């Protein structure tokens, strides 16, 4: 059993709901921040999230809900952020309490748009949270499978290995196995980039490319991730571990992958805006594509797949023509 700490989850979506299910296996009570009070009221009435993972029932006597972000920060020691990255700054606009003495766990597999900062850098630079107080939740772990209690694996990455070990206790259950790492930057970037490659696989699926090509695409994608992570952080890493390769594979192939679905719609001829409207969910990879492309203007890593997805999504290039060009660059 994990040592007693007051834990809060910030976010009201499927991943936040899955994390709540995991954590409540290890603690008696959690604090849970959702921005919309009507979602909280419905949750309490139904004993489940009214909009996400509706098959998961909760005993709401063990949950302290609030729509006040200052209250949840004031009454919690560990803050698990599980909001889509494009909305993180909006969630924090009303915050007037300091975060520098809190433990921050980022379950956000995205990047802060406009700032082009990974989540750990964002909390360090904007909220003066020390590196050792920040951890990243990584690995192949779809919320839908957590809801079904299908075996999943999570990695806690932190500059402090002891901190990562302590936090891992809150996530270890009969259906979730945990490990720890110190490769915070590499795991964050890998988690972000796999969403872009999932869009790429979706585009290719929409264009009727088969499994043989998808395998080549993802083999090259893993090499791109490795090159970019090596350029941004010189720490040694085994790119074949599940937090890197496993997360890439599940996001690219799973029926639960919203990034793959988004890409498939674009490949079939939907405009970006139409695909986003029809999905009614955030495809993190759309925002990540622009951010990673812009960050790479500094590092100049060879990443033809990222460049191709950027041209399709942001310059309205023809998916058919750009993927045909890409096929000549892959090995």
C-alpha cells in the first residue's frame, strides 16, 4: 500500500476516469477536479462519468469532487494532470495558488501549443516546480482497456528515481504493472510523437495501404523517435522498451486510437476541420505535429514522416501525393 498522500486528479475525460479507477484501488479517497459542475452533478447522480467510460461504476463516497481548481490544489499533495494538452493553460488560468511544493504527475501525452513546451518544461518554467517534484506517466495504456481491467503496463519517469518508485505504488494493481525510469524528456517526446505517427498510419489506412507498408512505416517512425530523443536529450535509452515502442504500436494499431481514426478520415478525403468536428474528441497528434515540426527547426533531425504529416494537416497538401512521395524515402 502506498504511503498516505492526498491525491487529486485533474480532468474529466476518459484517461482521467481510467486513472481514477486505478488509483482508487490503492487509496481510500481521491480529490477530483472537473471544470464543469454539471458533469460533477451527473457523475454523483449516476455513480459514473456521464460522458466517458460509462461502464465504470464508482463509489462516489470515496471521491471529493470540485470544479474549483484552487480548492483541489490547496487540499492535495499529488496532482495528476489528465487534461488534453491544448486545454491545460485554460484550466490553470484561474489558479492563484503555488505549485512549487506539490508533486506533479503528467498523464498528458501532448505538448503545450504556442509554447512548444513538453509538460514537465511547462511546469518548471511557468510554475517553478522543481524537476524532482515532477513525474511523467508513460506506456501503452488505452483508457478503454483499463476500464475493462485488461492487463496494462505503465512507466513512471522522474528525475528522482525514488520519487518515481513512490508514485508507482499508486498505479500498481492486479491489472496494471508498473516500472520506473529517469528518462523524462525521452518518454515525454516519445509519448507525443507516437500520436503523430498514429495519424500517419491512419492516413495510409484511409488511402488503402496494407499491413506490409504499415510495418515499414512504423519501423521508420521508431527510428525517427530515437533520432529526435537523442538530439533533445543525450540520456541512454532502450527505444524497444514498452514505454517507447509499445506505446507507438498500440496507438498506431488499436481500434481505440482517436489519432488513427482522425488520420484515417483525412486519408479518406475529409478535411481536417470536418474530421475534428465529426470525432468530437481531441486528437492530440494534430497539435503535436505543428509543435514538433517547429521544435525541429532548431534540431534539424531527419524526420520525413513528421514532415509529411505536417504538410498534409497544415499546408493542405494532397495525402495521396505526399504519402506516395514518402514511400520513396522509407527503408
